[in-house]
C-alpha cells in the first residue's frame, strides 16, 4: 500500500523508527543546537505537529514548519536581522524512497503553507553533506545566505526576490509577465488520481494531505497534431466528466499548473523518440501504466508529452464548471477546440478569482 502525507502531533510519531537515526547523529547536542531527542520530546509536550510521510515500511519523510522572529547568526556573513519568517525547522527525506518524488511533495506542501502566510521569507538549515536535499532546495529556488554557527548552510527563499527562470524556481508564484494561458483536459478517472488536492463535491477522493506517488510533477500525453503550449505557460486543469448527463455542469476546472517540459514522440505517424526512451523520460509521473502508454505509442498518429508542475487547486465548492466558462466566452473560443484556446492574463486572473484563489498572492509583482 502506498504511503501518504499527513499532519501528526509529535507524540504520535515513532521516534524509535530508524528513519530518525541520522537526525540523532547530526544533532547530538552542542552549545549551538539542541540534542535531537530532547528537542523532539519538547515539541511533543507542546502538542506541536509535523508533516509526515508514512508507509507500511515506516517513516519516509518528516517536515516541521514554524513561524519565528529571530536573528539568524552566521559564521561567514553578516547576521540576518530578526524579522518574521517561516522556518522549516527540521526536514528529512528517506533514501529508501528515492525515485518516488516524496521530497518534491514535501517541499511543495511546505511552500504552499508558506505562501498562505504571506510572510516574506522561508528558510531552512541543512548540512552540506545532504546533497539530495540540497539539490532539491536549489531546484525550488532556495539560495544560500551563509553558514550558521552549527556548520549548516542557511537556505532562504524570499517573496521579494522570486526568480522566474523556470516554474520550479518560482513555485508557487506565477511570473507576472506571462503572455497567455491555456487548458489541459483530463478524463475524470485519471484526473482524480493525478490531482488529489482538487476535491469535488459529491466525489469520493482521499482527503489525506497528498498522494506522494503522484508528486507535484505531472505528465500529460496529447494526440494533438501540433504543440499548443510553451514552457513556463500556465495551464488550467479541466476535469471532463464521464457522466451521460449534465456534462456542462459536472465537467469543470479544478486547479492549474505550469508547463515545465515538452517533447514530441510521434508526428504524423513518424517515430521521433524510441518507446524505451519515452518510458525513461516519463518515469513515475504519468497516470498511465506501461501498457496504456504502449497502446498510445503504437496507435496514435501524433504523440506529444507535456510535463507540468501542479501549482494550485481551487478545492471543494470552488471548481468552475463548463457552463460558466461558456457563458463568459472563455471556453472553445471562436468555435475551436478548448485546448487550442488561449487566455490573456486578465482572463486567466478572472478564472483564478472565480476559483476563490487570492490572485495577488499567486501573481506577485
């Protein structure tokens, strides 16, 4: 059975799980840091909570998030003045789950939580030897501010200095200078597996934080004759209902993502990428199994793969049905196919607002 992320109070977390051995070794207790078990028990006594990934094999990820207003002392740079910040007080991803993108899910959840606080900075301290975690932090736009007195690197991400080099670096914020946005259409069964946060009323879905087997990186396989999107372009996620009635009201937008990669596999029947390379590039980011991908590869005349990063979700009661889109002339413009429709920035913002998202907290200038 696949594991899940959930928030748990410290007292419910098994400190004897081997997962915590490296944290105990990294923090034995010095004048600059508290011994890990002592710190953990203090948090348990305070009924603090942490974001934990657990499976049948035990703990796979642990993230403690808090707000603080303290000076950050640095050994090799000027100290960072006290101000309100969000801190990833502890973060660890198990090597046993490497390849499952649990770390990507953990960082994504932490950054969503930070975004909602509207606090300017989020930071984390990490020893340089933890290269996998360091690489993940850098991928999501954290930058080194210096080394603390415990020998850890201090990585900070600031709302006032968001870089828009790629959607990972800027996550969860959208480049205010984007030119246009589009739609991607998912059959309801596939949608509900890929986008577990995008709950619908009267639809049974797992509500525990997030299925990390899906991660934040998603794959969309298109049979369209041409590429309709660009890397860095926002795309709204449309859940196409399989119901035989009322599709205009049951089919709806639930969330949006950002295109991170595009590659064409087949064009007018001509194979451009071998099937084995396709499988390797997709990895575990697709909802399709290998047999389904093989069928598309063999039988579709055109195959285009879009990779996107799951950026935000509207949530229960906020999804936007097809009827509303049509009434506002935002769906299948000029009689064309919806995935060929292009939305200008104001139309995209209008849709986000209808989905009850704080547009100014997503597209910051």
